[in-house]
């Protein structure tokens, strides 16, 4: 039972950090163009 007193706050901190990283990436434009890199590899311009 004592382990829960440690694991629950640690898991909440980990989830808060993951949400912070996700929203930081979304604000910086990380997810703006999802199709561009996938289509760019098909066009081989040497």
C-alpha cells in the first residue's frame, strides 16, 4: 500500500510532462505537414 503513495504522484507527474511535451510540439508546428515528407521521398530529383 505504501508503494501507491509514491507511484500515483509519479504517474501523474509523468502524464503531465507528456501532455506538456505534446502541446509544445503542436504549438511549434511539428504536426503541420504530415504528407510532405512521405511524398517528397517519391520524387527523386538528382
